[in-house]
């Protein structure tokens, strides 16, 4: 996936994230900028700090201000707030108001990923896959984090993991698993059928049957995910 495409998908994910829970701010609306929200953040509420950072990041109710976004994200992230860790990592990834730094982006993504944020797991894998300032390429780490995200149903990670299997980067080359992950992503509604069908041209009938069997087993084990048949 190109960096431009990755940025677009991240923006979509950010807007799709659920409303933040209230902690020290009972009765304060965290969805809109207000003096009460600022006061709540200044009192140490990680949720309010994260939301305030997001507002400065995307100009919601206040002018866009990268420095203020970074300041509030950092305060929340240091308290373990996963959304803030993710967003701060993304700012380091893009170099938005802060020098681009792959190592710092990976550090913050990893903290969110360890809280089972599937998209943070995917982006951490993507960072290791492509490398960046202060972060060398590590296909083994890329495969590990793609796999964790893929197991949660993150279809972009399933595609990326399938790609690693198809060429043998970070994992042994295995066309069966490449087919299987692209097949799973297709069943979950993403558009990787073309990749799956193309690789099938290089597979035996037995290999395709095994990949289909693995797909069925995975979908049955993850029946809580919405499939598109």
C-alpha cells in the first residue's frame, strides 16, 4: 500500500473510532470544545487530554495547531491512553508539527498495539515493512504485527500478511497462506479477490483446497466478525 493510501485509510479509521469514555469529567461533553473540557484536561483526565489533542490535530472547534495537538496527545499517551498513543505515533509517522521519526512512531504505535488496537498493530507492521527515519526494515517484526492485526479481522493487515507470505519476507514463502489471508479478507468485505485469483494460477488443486479449508476454519473460529458472502 502506498503512503498516500495509508494516510487516507488512517483518517477514515480515526473518524470511525468510538466516542471516548468519560473518567474524571462526569457531566462534561467530551465531543465538543469547551472551557469545561480544557479544565478537565488540565486536571489530568487522559480522555479529555486525548480528545483535546484530536481537536487541535483536526481543527474541530479550534484552529488546527500541531504543537497543541502533540502536547495534549503526549500528556494522555503517557498515562496509557491508547487513542492518544496511536495519534501521537501517527504524527511522528507523518512528521506533522514534529520531525518525522520512525522509531518514535513505532514506540507509540506499539504501546497502543499492546492494548489490542488492531489498526495500531497494522501500522506498526507497516512501519517495520517499509522502514523510515531511525527505523530499519524488519520483515519479521512486520509479519508479527500484521498477524496480530489480521487475527482481529483487520483486512488491510490480512492483505499485507498475505503479500509477505507470497514472496517469503519475514515468513517462509507459502502460497497456501497467501491465498488463505487474501481469501479471508475478501470474505470480510475487502477487495483482494484479484490477488487471490492471480496467485491461484501458480498453485496446485491440492494447495487451493488446503487454502480454502484454512479459510473456512478461520472464519468459523472468528464468527463474531461480519462476513460478506
